[in-house]
């Protein structure tokens, strides 16, 4: 995709006719493909024609509101965060649930938000800054590597600023300006280098500099700066953990195309989610709470993960949720052609979880929420 490209389906696309009934509009890109991923602000696509003439909420009550789906708000409330607690939000981007939790705990305590993507971690911290929330600390960290061994040096607590993402508006703005001066042309840079006795600048370097000027600042010059890797956290170090796990996202809508998901890919999602849940169990203290949520309707990633958790960790138990808006979970099991049986919930457990169905009268995205109470781990 290049600047000026019109976003319109082509009949040469093998999925054209499948998507043909899902037309959402036409637009023209205003920046290059690299710029789309690098720029944190601005207009990426100028819509020429669209189905719904809805007003944009961009910059409307900035710092005051954050639009998100109803089940996401319910998940934050189900966690029941309290003032002064230490809470972990795993896979926290883009930060909607993170900021909702911070507000529920009155911005008092410590809310740690992690994401393995540097750019996504920046989005979380920028949102927290805009909403004036000071209890949120954001780290670039893979949730599967969140456990830290006791014999490691204790630099994460004594020197948080070196490993966490802190928003410094003045510093970030100055670094961005210094890194990219659009008034200077590449030719000026070449001539100055030669006059000052500098090294010769090749045509490749000139082209590279021109791409940087066209695409905008790299992530080191973005607001918030670069995020260093974290060494993780000690076991039993959080009062509550929210695991909004990566999933097949089959509950999101509108879904323009879901053909990339297969039975095998759904199984891989479930395996990944169980590994993440293992990390969550290790990080939460006895007497704490874990909330597991997804935005999919696939029971293999929902009820089956709950069954895995209850069978694997005997000190876990399902807890009631407030508010309760979604429907009950699925009871039973599923037998696959390869002879494998996938267990779901057992009778009596279905009302402890919340399942949101896109086809229900609630008119929400597909979503799933399960809340666990953590007992003594000595059992």
C-alpha cells in the first residue's frame, strides 16, 4: 500500500465475493505503509465514502472518556480492585481495562500493566497520562516470561524508571524535534558534512534519510521514549491479576473475514492461554483473585481453559461476579474426530462465569469472563 492508494476491494481478491456484502467505505491513505505503523497521531486514511455518517470521537473529551465495549467494563468490575492493592494487568494493551481498573481503585496503589510490544506499551502509558492516572506503571514484558527468580538482582523495584515506560512530554517532544528537522534537506546534510571534513554520504544514506523524513520518527523518538526489558516479578507478589488473554477474537464485530482460523489454530490459541494462566497463578498471592477473559465465543478458549485451571490447581475455585450481566457458560464436553475429548464446565459451575453472545438481546461483542479465588497454595 502506498500513499494515495484507494482502499477498495478488487474482484481479483480470492475472498472478494465473501467480503462483498461487508462494504464499509472507501478511503485514501495519506501516508506510507511504514508511516501508518510509526505515527502515533494524525490522519492515516481520508474517508471519501462511508456507509455510516457517524461523527468522529477523536479528541472529544480527551482525557475524560475512553470508549470500550460493555463486557470489557464488566471484566474490570469483576476483578473488584481495591485502593492500595498491587494489581497486574497481563496483555494490557491498548489500556482500556487498565485505566478502568485504576479508576476503580481510586488511583491509589500500584497497577502494573505489561505487554510484549513496545509500541503497545507506549499506547497504554500515553492513555494513562492523558487520563491523569499515576498508579499505572507500564513495562515491555512477555507475559510468558513474567516470573522472576528470587536469586536475581533486585533492580526492578529500586530502579523502576530504567525498566518501565514513563511519559515525559517535554523530553519526548524535544527528542522528536531534534531527531527530525524537516527544514533541512538531505542535500544540506551532505554539503555540511563535506565542508566540515565529514565522511561522504552515499546515495543509499540519502534515500534512507528521506524515508525517515517521510515516515516520521521511529519508536525511539516517539512520546514516552524506548521501553527497556523487565526481568519480571516475584511469585505471589500481586493481590489481583487480570488475564485478558490473546485469543481467536471470534467475538469481535464487525468481522470482515475469519477464514484464517482453523481447528488447529484454535487449539494453539488454547495452549497459549493455558501457559499464560500458569504464569498468572504463580504471580498472584494466596487469598488473591484472578480474572480470565477473552473476546471469543470458542469454548475451547473459554470453558475448556476454566476446566484446565480447576483440574490443575486444586486451590482455585470459581467466584461469583458483580455485576452479572452476561449469560451462563457452557456445560458438557466436545468430542473431536481424532478421538480427543475437550471438557467444559460441570453442572453448577455455569452461573459462576459470564458468556456474552453477539446474537443475544444484550447486543454486545462475544466475550467471556471467569473469576477465580486463590486459596492456600500448600494444598
